[in-house]
């Protein structure tokens, strides 16, 4: 348990505020969500998510019994099958043949895998930045994508953003943050975990930067 007097969920939110804003306001996401980029860019972005979630979920079964990471491994959060359904809809039956990771994506996924294998508290950080983001800001992306590219509401193409097994997202997020507050962290480990949280957002921003460069080069 923390001895700082400040809940860890508050610490992690305030410590990553700058990096979170940078990721949220990236040029690529702005151009994507204002319709300046086409559905092809959305497909490419979705394909990058596949690598990150494959890394997050590859070891989730093994981590379910871990005292640190276990409380966060919940089957209702799993996204990989939904991502694959979206990619099949957006890219057709040969989507796997087109699946390539940008350098920033490969680095991001490798870091997630490293934490999953060696450092459960680090894995929790990456789990938090991705899944709670999906439940929150991800809903804006879903709604915009449905309108821009005439995708079925909460259907094929945006299933990644639809958490059918979570009936009350607000309550779920509250319970998740309470689990963060119970993490057995103290001393220098707190700073190490907060540094990893900043890194998680930075790596996400790096992916956006490379996606932006890729699509600006096509125009």
C-alpha cells in the first residue's frame, strides 16, 4: 500500500497529464477525427492496435493469478477478438497478410511484452493506459468513425470500442481505480511505475507520429 497519503489512481493521473494531452491532441488523431483522412487511415490505426493488444493479452491467463496484476485481468476487457473482427471488416479476408507494425508500434508492443514477462506492476500501467482509455476517450473515436465512414453503430469496424460485457462503464472504471489504489507499491517503486506510465503515453504518441508521417507522405 502507498504511504504518500495520495491514492495511486490520483498520482498516476496527475503524473501523466502532459503525456496524455500530447497523445490525445496528436496531429494524426486530429486529422483522422475531423475527416481529413479516409477510412484507410482508420484501418491502418486499427491494425497497429492489434500488435499492442496481442502483447497485452498474450500472457493475461498466466498473469490472472499474479498478486499484483491479477486483479486487473478481466475477461470482459479482452479486445483482441473484436479487433480482428474490425480488421476483417475494414480490410477484407486477407487483412492478416497486410498486417505490418510501424517501428514505434513494434517498440511499444515489445515493451508491453517485457513488462508482462518480468514486471507485473509495469504491465498494470500499460493495461491501465490502454483499457481505461478505450472505455473513456475511445467512445469518441467510435462515434466519429461511425459517422465519417458509415460504419454500423457499435458493429463491424468499431467493435473494438464496444464493451458488451460491461454494463456500467462508470462503475467499472471506479472499481478499477480502487484496485490501482490497492497496489502494493512503496518507495522508489512508486516513481518507477509512474515513469512507466509516462512512457506508455509517450509510446502511444510515437505511434501517432509515425502514422501521421506515413499518411502525409501519401498526399
